[in-house]
């Protein structure tokens, strides 16, 4: 392990779905609602493996069409279901609240970088009472203009907050999360409890991140 990879973090960037929260049931229910409202049968498995990419890409894959008008209708139906009530059924991975509280109390700046839309992201954080733990929360659509992808989002967050690459860690569950970290030169940890199947240094539990981060500070 290189000297830089052993440096303690000043900041940690977290993916959201599949890393801090298990939104599978609520998101899948919203996607099914959208398809049913348009009398469309799913063109691929409607399961947790589809969660992660931006909403419009997910809907296009499910619908088997990238027709803008159709995707607009499906997205509106999804938002009608998820943004009003569905998000309240979000589940929390065991150990995550304690991890966030401990890292925050240790003075490590915590950020969220997610493909999820910013509106439900903030509503979930408020519903869970987590907002105070984070220095800032970012989604693709939180930037103006919106970020094209997560690597670009991470780059923007690092620039905006003057984060130093070798003092910044990233935790996520998908290959896109891993690529986002690598593209920006930050150390990546795969949340093995999520549904994204990311390769890389794996964490079996959230507590392992706490031990690694605070152990490096000793």
C-alpha cells in the first residue's frame, strides 16, 4: 500500500442508494407504478440490479424505448409516487447511522454524491434526521448546468470545496462509483452490503470504514 493511500481522510464522499440507504423496495415500487400507469411491461428484470443510474436511463431501459415524450410521462408518474410518499419507506443499512455520527464527531467532512435527484435525496435525509452530519449534498441535477455523469460530479464537488485528492476517500457500491473515485485520484472503498457489485477494497460493514479512518488518525 502506498504512503498516500494510508493517509487519514479529511473528507469522505458517499454514494447514497446502495451505500447509506436501501431504497430498493421504494424505488422499485415507484418504477412499477410508472410502468403500470402507461400500460407497459418491463423489458428487463425489475429488481435491485437496475437501481443506480439516473432515473431517465433506468426508465428507458425498463420501457425498451428512449422516446423523450414517453420517458417524460414515466418520470412524472414515478415522481408522483416516490416524491410524495414512496421515499418515506427508505430503509437504512445497519451500522450506517453510527458510522456517520462517529466520522462527523471526529471532524471528518462528509459529503453525498449521488445520481439520485436532489429533491428526494434531501427529503430522505430530512426524514431520517441525517442532514446535519453532511457538509454538503450533491446530485447530478443539483449543479447548473447539471453534471453529465458521476465522475464529473465528484470533480465539481472536489473543486468547489477545495478537497485534496490524497486526503479524500469515496465509498460506493457500484462500478461507476469506483470509476468516479479513480478518475479523481481518490481512494475508493466498495460497500459490499449494497447492490452495485463494485470491485475494489471491500468493506464488510460500515464500522470497518470508521475503524480504518480513525485508526489512520492515531
